C-alpha cells in the first residue's frame, strides 16, 4: 500500500497558521464594525433633567448672549437683556389667608416682552404654612386680573408645603403689552384677595 506523501502533510500544517491568522483578522474587523455602528447616548440624553422653574429654582440671569446654542450653530445675541425689566413690588407685599395660617409673600418680579403685543409677567412668591398639616402650593391659588378678566398662570406650579414650613415658587402670566395695571388674585378656599401691581 502506498503511503501518503510527506510533502502534502507538511504543506497542510504550513497553511494552518495562515488560516488562523486570517480568521482572527476577520473577527477583529467584525467586532470593530459592531462597535462603530452601535448607537451611543448623546450628551443631551446623559445630562440630568433641568428642574422645573416652578419648584423653587431661579431662572438664569439675562446676558447679552444666549446661554445655549444648537449643535453647529453660532451663538447669537439675545434680546432678553434689553426687554427684561424688574418689577417694583406693591407695598405691603404680604397677604395672610386662612386666619393667618397661610402667609404669601411677593419676593420679586420681572416683565419680559415676547413681541409687540404680549409680555410675560413672572412673580416669585413664598408660601409659609403656619398650620400643622401640609397644604398645596399650586397654580390654582393664583390668577392675574387684567381689565377685569382673571387669567391663569402659563406655567405649572404644584408643590406641597409641610406644616410649619415655607417654600418658594414662580407664577408666570401673559399680559397684553399695553397693560399698565393688573391685580394678582390670591385664592384660598372661599377667600380671595387682590394685590394691585403696576407694570413698567
């Protein structure tokens, strides 16, 4: 019986390392392709959410440039620096409701123009709860009376103030640009009190 030539066996063993090297290169290429096309989270998705302005945070101060800009866009000057004006608060700026258990203080305010016909009135208010139980601190307790017509806030304020505690929040209203005098209406159960506000 003829034996298998030794040259064939040697040739087969010589090509095996080449095949293994080619296989490893293919696996590396496929792995690199998977990593390259796999979607990753954008910076906006990994950034923590911005806290609602109605939960006691303050809005950023107005500057000559927009605080943020979209990807690939250039920073454009903002008109907020020229249209936003502080508001002179009425005196007294404190109202007591529910026989003194609820005290609402007007802390500060600002007026900002949207366009030729509409302005935004933002008021920072503090609710002090002198009672023993938690109470709602929400948009339903505030209305802006413009020319005899009450308007609801355009933002959502919805907090709980524990007994013998206080919390700050913002209420924001849209008003016509030609309006000079408005009244902030504070509502608590069957009580309501109007506080006159002069707009700049």
